[in-house]
């Protein structure tokens, strides 16, 4: 008995965005002057940690999935910034924060 018959599969599915690419885009949006719009984003804990860091550094973030609108402001609200479990976030924001004459502490977990 044959339960599988030949067929054709058609259609399109969006692939989730790369979490490391999204974290890099978030950091670049923070460094850019003005407004940035990131489209087709899929958020994960690592990208949420990067978003929280730039919020804590004064950026305005409007999340309207699948779009992120980031307006760069540098009004440092916090000096202790949490990268969660994201090693890339820690490695990326350490040199970025060294650009500013302000003391920061990066923390993480896991």
C-alpha cells in the first residue's frame, strides 16, 4: 500500500532574521544620528537585551512588529547595563561604550 504520492510543494515562508545580525543593526542604529527603521525583525532574548541597553543609553525604541523604529539619543539613564546571556552583546557594546566619557558596567548571566 502506497500512502505517499508524488506532489509539488509551492509557496513562500519568511525566514526569521539572524539574531546576531539584528543585534549589530541595533548597535549601528544607536550609533547613527537620527532615525533608523529595521524591518522584518524577529525578536529573541539576545536582541531584546541589545534593545534594552540602547534604551538605557537614551535611545527611543518603538516596536511595531515586524518593524523597529530607533531614534538615537545619548542621554545616559543608567551606568549598569545588562547583556543577559548574550556574549555578542557584551563583546559589541564594550568598545561602543568606550567611545563615551562616562563610566559604564556591563553585566551578564549564564
